[in-house]
C-alpha cells in the first residue's frame, strides 16, 4: 500500500503510476520479507489460523486507514486523491485476489493459479529480519512522501 501511495505521489501521471504500482507488489515479493504463512497453514490445518487471520485483518485495516489518509492529503484535488487511491489499490490487488482462497474457501483453477504464482515469488524470511526489511521500506517511503 505504502509503495503504491509513494509511486502515485511522486509520479502523479496515472498512465505511468498505475502500472508501476501494480508491478511493485510482484517486485517487492522478491525481496526478503516476512509474511504470515498462509499456504503452510492451509496445508497443515486446512484453514488459516485465528492468529494469522487477526494479523491479516490488522494489517489490512491499518493499510486502509493510512492509505486513505495519505490520499486525502491532496483534498480538495479529487483527481490527485483518486490517483493515489487507484495506485494503492493496484499495489495490493494481487494480495487481495488471494483472500477468497484463503479466507472464504474459494477453490478452483483460477484461485489456485494465483496462489501458486504468488507463492513462487515470495522470498520469506524469519519474523525479525523480515520485519526489519519492511520497516526500512516504510521509513524510506514516508521520507519520500513527506520530503
């Protein structure tokens, strides 16, 4: 989310910002980071655990709030607000597209292909180093957003 907001804020032009925001998710998945292990939990338990569900809900809620606040910085320029919100959405749509599979039990070739593709890209590491990488990216993005 924060990368999408940063891209939209710094680039501005949706013809460039939107595709870059969309691609950013896949590129960032290649960088060592931490994620809850949804695939592992599905294989082991047949569902995502309550703890992981709470982590995902907290992350999603925080992203929604922060993303909206970042976009509203440009109010009353509704076009700029829409560009930031659009880039945020495109930056997270790949992860959101997995939600029906993991949280609603949606099965089928479409969802399985999405999950398999995303899994191949993930470079997961243990919690502490993974979150440290994510904090560095957050700090860099906030610095770019407010500089």
